[in-house]
């Protein structure tokens, strides 16, 4: 059976589309995007002006991902792989590839400025990972278009500090010997890189805040919350939101981190004098016992600080 006939048969089978992510994607390509598996189409390519605008919009993403892209490519680049970083629309913003492979990958459209959404080229690693909001492996004839069945891709979405899909990182290869085990290893490498980029974006968004790592049952995606000096949550990664049942509304309303983590912060469950005593001891500790420096930090006079120390029995 020809690839195009197989795609048509499976995509129109309702139970297959319901049980298989690939079949569901094929169905979207046919019914939502109006594509045909026999289309000999290349990815849409942006104009220079459009590409510059897309890169400018995602400048912070590119900045935080550069180190991970270089590190990942140093591992897989000699194995005939191409590495792409895209935005949330599947636009390839950054690319890594060996010069000897450039001709083949450019011919396939695996190049900066191309659009690898499902609407552009059907089922593929980048477009399907973004559509499904999860890491995917799309091997050879799992692609929707017959012209892409020589390609194997592993892709992981990258979420921003609000937990929304903001980008994707992809490794693609044309090698015939790219077996299932090799693709699984590449998939893990891509997911690990995506997790580190997510962590970089989160730290950037909440620069200056205290970042806490939340236990998340061994998941590779980072579960982190950012908290202010009053122990209130400022933000949370997608994994932390799922683990702690957090959303934008709860965060905006203010929720103590200790309540989420089942901890008792200093001053809670104690009287106000105990809380004030603990705060005063922290300031004095940071000032290494220098009363004048501690008073300046608190914005009070030395005499006032001495009176508080006497009242609270702080030596």
C-alpha cells in the first residue's frame, strides 16, 4: 500500500485517530489543514524581514538557548543530525548542522526561516510536538507528507515562565540506520535540553527572586516556584503548577509557598514577638553582629535597635 493510501485509511478510521497521536495528527492534517499526503510541498519560508521580526520577538529565548544548542550539537552533530530551535509557531529561529550535511537538510527545508507547523507540512516532529504540547518521536513513514518519509525527528516543546508552550527544540536525521533505540536516546537528550532552557527562561523572568525546586516524581521537566521575601509565590513552571495545583489566578491572589509545600515558615504558628525576634536575629546575623550596620539596614537608630534587642531578649 502506498504511504498516501495508508495515511488516508488510518486518518479516516475514528478509533485509530482516538488511540494514536500520529493518527490523530494525520486526521488534523486532512480535516483541519486541508493537506494531502501526496502534496510535494516544502515548508513555508519567511521573507528576510519576517524572519528578523520573528528572531527579535524571541530574542530572550535565543539568548537563553544558545549554550544548550551548542552543547547538544557537539554531541549529535557528527552523527548526521540537524538541530533546530523554533518559536511557538514552528518558525526555525536557530539551526546547527555540519557543513557536509547542509545540502541535504536545506533541500528538505530544515533551515533557518522555515515554518514547520502542522499546517505548513503536516505531521512532523516540531509541528506535532507544538500541537500536542508534548515531546514526540516521528520516524520516517509516520510523517504525513510522502516527501518527508526519509526523515526521522525527535522534538520537545519548551515552556515559558507562565507554563505556555513558547518554543520547540528538534533533532532531525535522514540516516537509514536511525533505529528505535537511537531515536529514544536522542529524544531523551532533546527533553533534557528543553528542560534546561525552560529553567534558564524561568530564572530570567524572576531574576532576583528566590527559586525553590519542587519534588515532581522524577519528571525531567523542571518543577520550580519563584517566591518573594514574604514567602509569597511569584510564579511557577508548568510542572510545579501541575504538582501544586497552581494557576495564574491563585498566583495573582497571593499564596504562601509554605502552604503549598506543607512547611511552617518562621512566625507562623508563633506570636508576633517570636516572629519579630527571628527577623531581628537574621538581620544581626547578616551584619555579623554589627549593631550600627543592622540599624542602618532596618532604617532605625542604634538606640531604637538596642531597645528592641532588650525587649526581645536578643543578645
